[in-house]
C-alpha cells in the first residue's frame, strides 16, 4: 500500500476517534453545561441530610446554580456540614434559606436555596444560617400515626 | 498409570512452567518499553500498525456498537416503561456504554480482531525465522517488529472504545427516540444531567487505555513466545484471544472497584 494513502486512513481514523470523544464529552456528558467556570464556596449545616450525595445539584428556583462539593460530619455539634460550590455569576442574600428537597417522589435529593430579602450578600466561605433538614419518611409516618392516635383518645 | 507421585510431579511442572513464562513476560515487557524509542522516531512503522489494528477494526467496532446500543435501547425501554420512567432511557444507555460496555466489548472485539492478527504475524515471522534473520543483520526485532505493533494497539484502543460508545448512544437514540418515540429532549437532557465528564467518560477512557495496553502486550508476547510451528502459532493465537478476554474482564472488575465506589 502506498504510504500517502495509508497516512490518509490513519488520519481519518484518529480524527473520527477524537470526534467520538468530543461527542461523548459535549453531547453525552455535561462538560458544556455543568462546567462552572468560577465558583465560590458556601457552607450549610443540617440536622439530617437524608440521602444527599456529593456532586448532587444545588438549585434555586429550580435552576441548577451549583454542585455539592463535600459532605462532612461535625463531631462537635453532631450536624452534617455540607459544602456547596455555587456558580460565581449568582449572588444570594444573607438570609437565604437552604433546604433539602427531593426531586419527584423517589428522585434524587438536592439542596434548594430559597432567597430572602436581605440587602447584604453571602460571601465566599460563609455559612448559611437558616437550614431545613431532609424529610425522613419514617418520621413523618410515625408523627402522623401518633397524632391520629392522640385524636382518637381525645374523642373518647 | 496414574500414581500420586507422577500427578504431583506434573502439577509442579505446570506451575513452574507458568511462573517461568510470567517472569519471561515481565522481562519481555520491560524490553518492549525500553526499545520503543524507535517506534516514535520512525513514525511510519507505528502508523502502519495503527492502520492495521485500528482502521481495519473500524467496521466491526462501529457495527457492533450500533447494534449493542440498539439492543440496550430496546431492553432498557422494556424495563423502564414498567416504572413509567422511559425518559431515563438516555442516561441508562449512555452510562452503561461509557462506563462498562464501551471499553469492555470494544476490548474483546479488539483482542479477537487485531490482537489475534498481531500474534499470527509475529508468530509466523518467528516460524519462518525472519526474527532471527533480523537479529543476524543487527536489527533488533523487538524494536523493529514488536514495539510498533504494541504502540499501534495502545493508540488505537481508546479511540475504538470512544467510537463504540458513541455509536452505541446513537443506536440507543435511534431505537428509543426514532422507532419507539421517547421524547427527544428528555432523552438528551437526562443523559447530560446524569453523565459526568470526569467521573464517567474519563474513567471509561482510562479503562480502554489500560485494556489496550493489556491486549497489545498479550498479543505481541504470545506471538514472540509461540512455538515456531504451524500448530504452535495457531495455539498462540487461541491463547491470545482467551487470555486477553479473561484479562480484560478481571482488570475491568479491579478498575471498576477503584473508580466507582457508589458515592453517587
């Protein structure tokens, strides 16, 4: 085989191979959308994080504004310390409320930021003061059952 | 007659033989790495091997990738529709391909398509004493014959695995969206939300790279170490395919347990 023809084929092979990698990165993966160029770090303490996972989304008004960078247990206060990486384009007021929500009935859990009305903004490294823990289904059911039982006794 | 002493002796002989071969394989591997300078200085040598093991494997990789993706689309839809979550088809197809099926199936196909031909080529060169003739002419056969084939395989394999995964995703899309009618937007957006570039795709590429090294090394070693007869070469080819398949599957388990620890 002539070498120039061979070179052409190898070049073609390498080109479509790299094109396939790019396709995987940009179209299949989330390199294009979730690549947060500049981020800053916020922290939030929760009594119970439920099934929250590292790399899970941080949403505000339903829009993904960041990722969960780290989850740690604080042995001093017995709380979970969740580190949030928030997109640098977005600023949130000081009295922002961080809650753990579930997407759908059985979906993944995410941190939702409900914006308050404070004039001052959260800076990098700040801790979000107001948080709400994940809803634990067993607790809810037992509370419901206890209140039902209490209702029944009152009526007697 | 089978008395225990002979049996024990045979077993011991087989074990010693295995360990001997393993040691020789390790020495051979370091020789290949050591003498691979020539395959980059004289690039046409390596390019020819990329052509032989990469370009000539394109057809089988692309077609099987497409069909594997189509089957994943059909089976995934079948299962997911029971739970009413057919929009998750995209992420299911993409994750199974980029994490596992792409590198592993492409590696198995690569071993049987390209690895076997490399073994046959080197084995026949040995059987017809071409390697010895090179040695006589002061041309190092490892630098001239073995190393370019090794590097050709190592370069081709990640590209082939990426092509396999891409074709698979397209096949899944073809069946899921075009034939069955899953929503196009949900298919892609769920996929993009769930597939992480570093965690899923880069790890898949690392896997295919490791498989490429393993398969190429096994192929050149079996060829170089083959008994220089017609039967010996055919046995070496069989060993290449079997050993490569087992190595890929075992390595896949080890790599998976390192990479994906169920943190997400």
